[in-house]
C-alpha cells in the first residue's frame, strides 16, 4: 500500500505558471531552459508541492477585499484559505497586509521558513 504523503507545502497554478515563464526566459546570467529541463523542474516541484486549484468562484471572491490593486494576491489568499494555510511565502509581503488570517513571509527569510516546515 502506498503511503499517503503529508501535505504541508502548496502552490497555485498562478505561481507554477510564473515559474515556468521565468524558466523559459533568458536572464542576465543564464540562457532560457529547454522544454525538457523545464519538464524536469515541474516534475520535481509537483512531487514536493501540492498545486491548489482555482475556480471561477475563487476569482470572484477575490474582489471583496479593499485593495484591488493586486488582484492576484487576493486570489492567492482566497485559494490558500480553502486549505487553511497559515503562511504564504512571497516576495510581495505587503500585498497580504490586509489579510489577517495568514502570515506572509519573504523567501529570503529562510530561517523562519525552516522553523515552519
């Protein structure tokens, strides 16, 4: 019998799409990754992280918040609440200031992330 994996790391389709886009793009210090390498990264990520689905209702729910300047953060918040997430790891910590049910952590704060995991 296959042992069920304890899920504690989640991402969204938005974040996965952004990651793929970055891997496809040439950067100052590296070439764009090939489709084969990108698929390897996707396989690795999806073996470690559960991808949360986003429904039409989730998108509509994101419009109830005061700050509509960054609707993407609001959508991320809505879908994170479906899984009762306590933390969001993001470069845009200020984008979650209106969401009191979740703590936003910058990925550069590795020590805090390790304590959470």
